[in-house]
C-alpha cells in the first residue's frame, strides 16, 4: 500500500449513493485514496469496467478521471477497513419485511453487519460516517457495537446523510445546496466533524457545509425526504380536484409557486412518486413517531403514502374507464419504466404498479424505456402478457393506448402523427407526467387524458 495519500477513505456499499459520492470525492481530492468495497462481486466488476452498474449523467467521466489514480473498487472489505482512516457506510437500509415493525421500520441488518465487520478488521481508531439514511438515534447503537471491542479501539460516529437525487447525482454532488455533518457534542466528536468539513471544503463553499448534533443530522434526512414527498402528494391531491372542477393543476401549481414562501419546485403532479427512498423514509418516520407514542404525527405523515397509492390507482382506473371498461386483449404501450427520467433505476417506480394492474386486466402491455428495460424485465419477470421494445414507435404499433409513465425528454419530440397512424382507433394517450403538447395530440386525433386537467376526447364518455 502506498503512503503517498494524505487520507485513506473507505466506503462500504457501492450502490447508487456510495458509487457516485465517492467518485466525486476522489475526483475533487486527488490527495486522498478512496476505496469502495461491496460484497456484490458483479457490481464491483461493473464499476471496474466500461459499463458502470448504474446510469447517471456525467458519472462515466468522473469515474474515468479518478479510477486507478486514487479511486479503487474491490470486494476486499477487510483489507479496506484495515487501511482506512475514515469509513463511510452506504449500505442499503430497506423497509423491514418481517417481525416487529414489518412494512415500516428500517431493516438494519446490513448496517449492523458492517459495524461488526469494522470492529473485527480494525487495528486502529477510525471515524465512521453514516451515509445511509437511518432512523434517528442509530448512531447510538452504532457507537455501542463499535466501542464494545476488546482491542482498546475508539470509533467516532458521524452522520453525513446524502441528499443527491438520481438523474442529477453528479450535478448535486458537485454543487450541493448543503452538506450536513452531525457529530456527538464532545471534543472528539467535534474534532472528527472538522475532519469531514475539511474533506468537503475541497470543493463545497464553507457556508454550505452545515454542522449539527448527530441526532439532528439523522432526523433531518428523513424529514427532508418526507417534506419533498409531501409536496408531491399535496399537488397530486389537488390534481384529482382539478379534474373534477376543470381547473388546471399546472396553472394552479404555477400560481401558488410564485409565492416565494411556497416556491415553484416539486409541484409537478404525476402518476405518483417512486424511487427507493421516499416511501421507505416516510414509513420509517411514521414508525419512529409511533414508537415514540405520537400517533397523530404518525397518521399525518402516513397520509402522504396513502395519497401516492391513490394517485397510482387513479391513473390505472382512468385508463380502464376511458377504454370502455375493458382492456382484456388490448395492446397498451407504456412509454417509460424508470421512476424518473435520466436514470435506469426502477425501484418503487409507479410503472411497476401500472404495468401489473394492466396485466391483471389481461391487457397486452409493451414496455419501452431508453435505459431501464433490463430492470423492468426483472421487476415483471413473473408476468406473461408483457413484452419489451426499446423503440417507442415499434412499441406503439397496433396499440389501443399509449401511457407516458416516465418524463424522458425523448417522448416530447416523437412523431406523434406517425404513432397515431400506426395505432388502433380510437387511439388514446394517457400523459402521466403532463409533458406532451396536448392540443397538438388532440388535433392529430388522439383522445388525450391528462393529470389534473380535463380530458380532451372526440366522443362523449360513457
Ligand atoms: P444500493 O442497494 O444501490 O447499494 C447498497 C450496496 O451495499 C449494495 O451494492 C450492497 O451489495 C452493499 N452492501 C450491503 N451490505 C453490505 C456489506 N455488509 N458489506 C459490503 N457491502 C454491502 O442502495 P443505495 O440506493 O445506494 O442506498 C444506500 C443508502 O443511501 C440507503 O440508506 C438509502 O436510503 C440512502 N440514500 C439513497 C439515495 C438514492 O438516490 N438512491 C439518496 C440518498 C440516500
Ligand atoms: C429523492 C430526493 O429528491 C433526494 O434529495 C434524496 O437524497 C433521495 O430521494 C433519497 O434519499 O433517495 P430521488 O428519489 O432520486 O431523490 O428523485 P426525486 O427527484 O426526488 O424524484 C422522486 C420521485 O418523485 C420521482 O418518481 C419523480 O418523478 C417524482 N416527482 C418529483 C414528482 O412526481 N413530481 C415532482 O414535482 C417531483
């Protein structure tokens, strides 16, 4: 091992967060060695190849710049732990599916396993950084597991939650709104916190590096996601009302968003929010509130999830009803499967729910997506009446309906006349993201169904 590096940083977990965050630290800090380890050898092989395991705009360039210079990927967790001064833990923390708290609490088994591996392989004191999103007060448990060692070693646990969004991860990491670092309010805690501030200060302006106590940092991450998800559920709730009253949800969103106290971002009504974290983190917050004897708080936040499920269901129900209450045997083309544009990630994508419900009604569903077809095939592996077609034109041929499920830019510029000509009539289009030119589509001959706006049809609905 070379000693030319100022610091040796390890990250355990080479996923959507560990990979991009550490690649950017390595890019911005060539003086540090950054090593990312994972138990999943396929993932590590992909990180070491030309085909990275995740699609994220700008990621290839960052990895290419740093890999082999000061950025390394391997499965050697033990060796990685032994040489590191600072260890980020970025393993998955999914919703628990068994036992106490099933369906809401975080499953911390991967988390605790890493803590125990760290104790086992360590020969010197280290700073341990929670990068994963965790229930508030996890750092306490982490400290107890780590510091109950008989080697006389001391571990300082920090919370440094990640706020990047997929699809814009590199942009978010290069230019974050803020970096949050929480520590114990002890002399050693504050010293460790300063070490982390110094790392980020290599490229993040000092005023954007926020420090707090460790519990505030842990809780702030869950609260940030809950507030973001709540905004989407709020505007989606209003979209249902708009459809009944002939108000236009985009006009309402614009009108309220110009109030600087409300702000204009995250007010796009949609088929529902997806992604690996919103649902998981809101449910975790609900569970924490329940466990702390606060049922009113828990119910308040749980409604964010209920509203999201309602929105997904509403979308499918509208499709079935618009298609004369029977879709059995009808070809339906889904445009988009990723949970948002510019990512290959399909975790908790509303498209999964939509595809499954349509398949349950015996429709012939064709899925199209520029980056997410591989994941889509895994998500729907148990279904028979699903096919996959990269080319949206092919996928729409002979279809009774097209549904926009992901807001990929490419769907805005397709030749919809050509698509209309190739479809069964009456041709329907369901824009689950409100991204298309609805007047134009209506002019072509489509019956157009939108979120939070009245439908535009060429016939009276039954
Ligand atoms: P992920 O599933 O993509 O990656 C986690 C990785 O950890 C996997 O590759 C897994 O093999 C590895 N792992 C699990 N146990 C391990 C062990 N004992 N040793 C070594 N590797 C191990 O998950 P992700 O999306 O990167 O999320 C990680 C954490 O970051 C979660 O807590 C999540 O809530 C949080 N987060 C995610 C995002 C996001 O956009 N995905 C954003 C902010 C925060
Ligand atoms: C979200 C947060 O934005 C990140 O700050 C956070 O770090 C991350 O979760 C996490 O903890 O995992 P992400 O899920 O990657 O990021 O993507 P978002 O841009 O937040 O979108 C989430 C979902 O909401 C997508 O399905 C998106 O299409 C939907 N959405 C978003 C809407 O329906 N309307 C909007 O106005 C915005």
